[in-house]
C-alpha cells in the first residue's frame, strides 16, 4: 500500500483572492510582516502498489485533481507500513 501526498498550488502570476484575504486578516491581527499568502490544496490518496504508480498519479493530477491551466502540482509517494 502506498500513500500519495499531492500538493496543488496556483501558478505564479495567477491571482489568489483567498490568499489576499488571509494576508489582509493576518495584517489586521498585527502580523504586519506578512507580505503575501498563497492558498493551495493538499490531498492524500491511498493506492495499491503498481508498476506504473507514478504514471497513474500524474494522470490523476492532470485529469482531475489539478487544473493544469492555472495550477501546479507536486507529490510524494510513501510506503505504508502496517
């Protein structure tokens, strides 16, 4: 069994209104040294071992988990020890 940790972030240059709202809130709470916040997504996918596991993860990210037009993604595959 493998645990795939998928991290999805907006591409550089894509407006992030949620990040801006979080930044403004942090500044309001007297964290004046916060200059920028980018909000992303994190997912864990449990998968059975397979020869083409990385290819499957890439395909899942491209087809469903991320929007490749505006988002970047990265992932880590870990072995689950029972």
